[in-house]
C-alpha cells in the first residue's frame, strides 16, 4: 500500500487508501468495552464504560492517510518524517493531526517500564532517536517525540507533566502529554491515550483521535497539569478541586495572567523554569501524594540544574580563557618579530581586540557563578585568577598598540627597540 501511495500523489488514491484502513476500527468499540470493566487492567486511554459503549469507528482524514502511508525511511528521524509530511500537507492543523496519527500508530506502549523521573538536562536528541529506533516507549516518550515533531514542523510545543482522574478516582501514576500552538491557538494532545490500552500486561493497539487537538478546558476534565500555568486559565483549578471534581466558588484566587507567564517561561533557562514551576505548584492549594512527589522531584532537579549551570559557566569560561590565551600569544609572537611582515593597522589591532573580547566574555561567565558548593570553589577561584592574568596581558599590549599607532610610520620601528 505504501508503494501505491509513493507511485502517485493523486489525492483520490490517498483517500481510497484511507478508506481501506477504516476496517480495523470495527474492533474498536468492543475492545474498549471489554477494557473499561476490568479493574485489574490499567487503561492508558482511560475510557470509562459509559463512554466506551458509545464509541463509533472513526473516519480517517486526509492527514491521517498521509501519516499512515509514510515510508519506513521517513520515520528514521524527526527531520525526515516532518519533511515527508510537508510534501503533502501545508497547514498547522493538517501537520499536527498527521503527527498525532503517526506517533499513536507507530509507537508501541512499553508495559515493562513505568514512569521515571527524567533529568532536566537529559539529551533529548538521543532520547528521541532511541524512541524512533525502538518504536516503543511510555507516556514520556510519546510526548517527547510528539513535541519534537511539532516543533520541527514550525509550531511551539511543550511537554506537560501531570496526573489523571477517571470515574471519580485518581490514577496512581504521573502522566505526560503535550500542548501545541496550532494556527495561533493552544491545543492539547495526548498521543499515549490515543494509542491504545494495557490489559493483562499486554499493550492492545486501539488508535483513536479523542485526545487530539482538544481545548485546554476539555482535557482538564481528566488531565491535571502539575504546573497551573498549563491549565491556560485565568482562574486555575486547585489540586483539590480537580481531585474532588468540585469547584470552590468561595475560594479567593487572584487573576492568573497565564499568557504573560508562558511568554516569560519561554525565555527562562532550565533552572529559572524549575524554580518558577515549584513556586506556582506551592501556590496552587493542598497537595496530594502525586503533587508531593513532583514537588520533591522538582526540588531535586533544581539542585541538579543549579550544579549544571555552574559547570556550564565554568566550562565556558575555561574555553574562552584558553582561546583568549592562544590569540594573545599569537600577537606576542608577531610583536617579537617587530611586526614583520607588516600587516595593515586594522589587522594588527584586531589581533588584540579579539583576545580582549574573548577574555571579557570569560570574565562574565565565571562571575555569573554567585554561589557554589565547597568542592567547586577552589577551581573557580583559580580560573578567575588565570582570567585576570590574561586580561592584564591583553591590556598591556593594547596600551602598546595605542602608542604605536600614534607615531608616524617611519618612527614606529623605534617602539620595538625600546621594548627589548
């Protein structure tokens, strides 16, 4: 079927392909009905019995058919898959739908792995490539891949950490899903819940679009973000209100300017984001065990991000100091040759300006470290001294050039005799 699609881009052919794919959905309703009544089965799609009885086979759209016809080679990387989708689709709505379809259809839920905390400094590129290679994962992996694909397609997106409620009861594990800005508006996507369900420790594929492109308030009925900002509400629900399903109209809540908060969030580094998330969580009312867990995890990640920020600043300062040293040493060697062969004045000046700019950046980087654990203080102080030494050397040669350029060309050679 893939080869048929590749031989022709005619839309009629694609729609015929989509029509053929409708038949497997005839099993959808009975599968959900069987799952909803089994207490022992953990349903990752969280469909209640009442709603599962009314599920009808879904009608595939053109973006769905494009996603389902994607060749194997297209799914080997984020860039190649999005490039393929963009060959056939043009709008944000089409691309977001196709990405949701591809992720929910091509990634198998891994029942042998549970939710685990992910280091905020983890290499997402490697994680995503692993997901694409193995074609399996849990909610974290579904959400991370969906976000990467959507961002590659040119839309803003974030992974949301939270928890769920079904049939009046909280589910026991944290969960992750996505929010994406599609055609200028924020929508929720949960490709994990759109993939199928787990029964008797087996993943049962049951693709659906019930969790594709939902308004934030709609998904808030079952999905509670740990960070109130991701409710996209001027009056966020407290954890207790979500848990009980009862809104306390008497609770005094100041207006929450989520759009401004999100704009600031987009500009913050990892540490700043974590600190602000923790503060918003602490301000969102009484916590349950899942919220306590996430608060503790966030506190740990704040410590990790703090150490990582120190390490990044130190490594940057050391790298810049090394480059500045190499650059000024090149000038010193040239000066020792009495500027032979002679270069234009601007080029000679640049030989000092470049190391000066580098060492100034190194100084800014090392001084961005305000506090540090005891074991880091000695190497930080040592590097500061080395930076100051290079800066002093650069300044000395800068003064030499200032005097050198003031002299007429015929008198400049005398400067080298004076400095021997």
